[in-house]
C-alpha cells in the first residue's frame, strides 16, 4: 500500500511546477521555523490529528491545513499537508490540546495564462482553491483532545455555508 502512495506522490511531484509547490508548502514551512530549536518536553498535552478534507464534495488533492491555538489555548501552531483528501499530524508535532482554529490552503491552476512578474513571458495563473473564510478569516474551531483525534471536514466554497 505504501509503495502505491509513494509512486503516486512521485508521479504528482514530477508534474507540479516549483511555483505551485511553493504555494502549498510555504505556509507549512513558516510554521516550522518557530519550532526549530524549541521542543515540547510534554507531548502529553498535544494531539495527533488526522482526517479528510473535501471542498464542495470533492477531496482536496494537495494542500495544507494549519492548526492555531485559540480561545485561551496555549501552545505552538502546527500544520500538515493534505494529500489525496487526507491529512495527518503526529502527536509530537501536533497542536496543543484545547480549542484550535483551522485554516486551509490549496493552490490550483485556473487554466488561464497571465504575465509573469517581469512581464516577459506568460505563465499559468494559480489561485487558492479555498475561499477567504476558510483561509485567513476562518472561524472553524474544533476541540483537540490529548492523544488521537479524527476530524473530517466537508467544506463549501459558499462563504455563507461554513459554520463554526
């Protein structure tokens, strides 16, 4: 099973442009920097979190999910990659137990060509798949318990449909 996943991963990686990969991995990379050099000796206060992510009924092929402590929950932010509609973050690097705000990202090509930054050539237009109310202005909060948590998201691109 894992060989099939690795094969799919390698096939997807070979077709994805560097700018597309940057749009997916940048939020996760930014979350990793504060964790460098800082370790939480008490992983008992963290949660392992996994689940599925769908937008308008369709699994997100590639993206990222960010876990931000909120409502008085103390601890570091965490993040995970979404691949083929699923995400997983290990407990040792997972979010702290408590109320967690979820933000989502997934870049996609629109099919249109736009000028690059210099204006010298045309490139694929890339936009975020998720609406703003699921990214920076997300209001989706779930309680994370110490240990294993399974949280599935069936989200809508209709900005009025997604509730807390």
